[in-house]
C-alpha cells in the first residue's frame, strides 16, 4: 500500500474516531435527559398523591369537628330537660345554634374536599397510566442507547488499534505534517485533486504539479492550503 493510500485510510479512521468520541461523550447526557423526564413525571404524581393525603387529612379534621359539635348538641339537649333558669336555657339554645351553623359551614367544606378528591383521583389515574407508558419507553430507549454505546465503544477501540498500525507505516516527518494540517483544517489533511483543483481549498494547483501527480500517482503538497494532495483517475460510466 502506498503511503498516500495509508494516509487516506488514516484520515477516514480519524474522522470516524471523532464521530464516535462525540457520540460516547453525548450518550450519558442523553440518558440523563431521558431519566430527567421520567423523574419529572414521578414528581408530578407524587405531588398529586401528597395533595390527596392533605385533603383527606383536612376532611377527617372537619368530620371530627362535626362529630364533636353533634355530641355537644346532644349533650345540651339532655341538659335542657333538667335546667330551670331561662337565662341558662337561652344560653344552651344559642350554643346549639352556633354549633349547627358551624356544622353547616363545615359540611360545605367537606363537600369541597370530596369534589377535589374526585378530581385528583381521576388525575392520579391518568398520571399513573402515563407514567407506566413513559417508564416502558424510557427503559427501552435507555437499553437501546446502552447497546449503541457498547457497539460504538467496541468500534472506537478497534479503530484506535487499527490507527496505531497505520501510524507505524508513515514517516515521522510526514505524520507530523499530517497532524498539523488536520488540526487546523477541520480534520481534513488529505485532499483529492480533480481537474487540476485541490478539493480541500478549491483552488487550482500549478499545471506541472498536476501533471506529475497524474504521472506518478504519488502525493504532493497543495501550495495553497498545504494539504497532502493526490490524484486518481475518474471512473466514467458509459451507457450502451
């Protein structure tokens, strides 16, 4: 294999290594984002259930107060049978009236609690169903992402090994030039020449250099962008 062919192959592998490296760096973040969306749904459902418990607690307090008021009313009704003072009689009637008025207001609040609980129950049921669907989707996506990551890691390791083999076949000075140009030219250090034009910088090379490239099939350096350039015959398809 000619040195230019080795360099060309190296460039292909380097480009793929960059792609895989970005992929491997992004994958954990993508998984984190998937889990974040799931956690938000879980938190939403948890908040609904907490609200449900708070309303139930409030309702129990109201119901307990109604029971206490009813017990007080009943006790006062028993007491009325034995009292003789009109003043005490009027005081008990007033106390019972206040308790009944209070019960009326409390019962309105209990109804509100019951209505809120009904609405929350529907929302919790829907959120639970949604969470179940999303949990399944996220689990499958994470498994697929982890599978892709494993495959990318294996390919990455293989490419690094193959790259090392190629590096050992390139002269140090040429390799140094390759790395320097690659770092300043978006990873493109090797460019094909077509019609006397460097496809790296899209500028014409000297005619004599173009002729030499065609004659020798070897490499040259673009006088414009300093990329390592080469030429190969274009395959022209003919229709019969």
